[in-house]
DNA sequence: CACGCGTGGGG
DNA sequence: TCCCCAAGCGT
C-alpha cells in the first residue's frame, strides 16, 4: 500500500474549507455540537444553526440547565429531532459525570447519549488532538476506492477502524490532518455521485482508477422510500405542530388531511413515546 | 445486523 | 421533474 498520507496532507493544506469548527480555539463543546448536527445533515444547513446554538448555550452546563424542549425548538428544521434530545441528554451527562467538561477519552465519549464510533473519535481527534481513526461515510468511500478498488463501500463494518488506522502517520497532528483530509476528499472530490480524479491528490495511487473503474455492484443500504412512510407522517405531524406554536391542537386536527388516519395516529403515538410531542387534556403540542 | 429515523438541496 | 444524497445513532 503506497503512502497516501503525504499527498493528502499537502492537498488538505491548500484545499480544506474554512469551516467554523476548524477555527483555532473553537472548543470541544462547539466541535461536539457540530458533530451532532452534521449527523446526516449537510454542512451548509448546519452552519447558521450551530452559531445560534452556541450563542445561546456556550457550554454543556448552560444547555443542561434548560429543558429538553428548548433544545428541540432550537433544533428547528435540521431534521432527525431526536438528535436534539440526545444532545441535551449528553449535556446533562457531561455536567453530572464530567464536571461540565467535554471528555477527551474515546471510551468516556462513547458512553454519552447520541455519541457512537464516529462522533466519539471525531471529538477526541479534532477537539483534543488525540490519535485515533475517524471513519465516516466519506472516509469509507475513499478507502473503498483508493485502497480496495471498489466503486462504493459496503455498509459500515468492523474492520473500518483498522483499515483507517493503517493509513495514519505516527505523529498525532499529522494523523488528525489525515483523518480530516480523507473526509474532506470524500466530501469535495471523491463524492458518491462522481469522482473528480482530475483534481484528486491520490489519483495516481488509486486502486479503483488503476483497475479501470470497475463497477463492483453497490452494496450500500438503500434509503427506505420516504413517500408514504411513517417517517413522512411524523414529519407532517411535527410540521403541523410547529405551525401552531405554544398552543395545543385537538389531536384530530393535527395533519387532518393525512390520507391514512391509522398511520397518522401511529406517527403521533411514536412521537409521544420519543418525547417529541406532548398530550395536554387530549390536545397535542410540542414539548415546552 | 438491518432497520427506523426528517428535511431540504442539487444533479 | 424526480431521485439521490447528506460528518450516524440506537435498538
């Protein structure tokens, strides 16, 4: 396996986007919040809401002092609002178990609500400079192509972390840059739809390119159909309740035009279970 | 391990 | 237009 780190580091120095969480001194809490928001939500939509979030809650303790409902409301339209509840819960855990300081150990980060393999290592590496493999979907795609010679990665698997570890230089700072560079390359150059090999710093070393871009068959899990799904129904319920801020609505009036009432009711029930909808005297409202 | 979970932008 | 995609996580 040729050395990918050296060209990646040089490329990253010249081509990395100037993103808020990469600013010197952005802080571990800011990095952690950004990572929560970036879970399945594009960068461009995260940036303005991240700034607003950190202005309102500059520390985990500040967030923990407000009710979870405040976090859900501030989450606005980022999608997957359960993440707002998880982030709030993580803030409480940081206050109660870590004296209000975002932990730097991967194991401690993994124990927080809403933090998994990716986010734990992203915080440890990008906020604290520790040396670990950080593997997201971009990184997995770049490894699939450059190293394994396949057009797309399979589903996340054990072994992903080991594969990335093999690419990391010894030096902690260089390792952090290579982690970031793999993600950045996947986001900007070696994307899911296209591979811009003409501007890729490792095209000469790429196994997929060398093999003539074989289409290995796409093993990625397909996103479930959204049209007609329970998720869509939940989205419609939330949309209706957001449109009626502060006052509760009779349950029958919420998304009343939804084509299948049973599905609408199921969506409401699941949102109540998740803590994203409240029942007050038989009326529904967003938690407050 | 495969599935459920929002919302919106771009090719 | 419509479909695909987007720094995952919990169960």
